C-alpha cells in the first residue's frame, strides 16, 4: 500500500484483509491507492477498502449533512 503522507491532510485508514495490511493514505489519494493496490495485488477485485468503520461514519455524516436522517 501507499506510504503515509506527512502533510496536514486527513489520513484515511485502508485495510486489506487478504494481505493482512493496514495503511493510512491522505484523503485526496484514497481512491487511487485502493484501486492501485487491488489492481496490482488482487487482479482488480475489490479486496482492499477504506476501513469499514470509517466508511460507515462518513456515510452517516454525509446523510446527516444532507438531511436524510431527519424524521418527518
């Protein structure tokens, strides 16, 4: 996986259960890093992903921001 970035950008945990690896990638590089890892090591299969707990939290924040969680 991609080496950590020392900048001030948020770092997103990427996990690959098949390789038993975890790394942190700067937010703007997440999609490319995951795609590159999966292409090079897993024949393009979606094995490595953003940490599921983080992905769920981001989805919750986005839904709240968009007002999708408001009760009628």
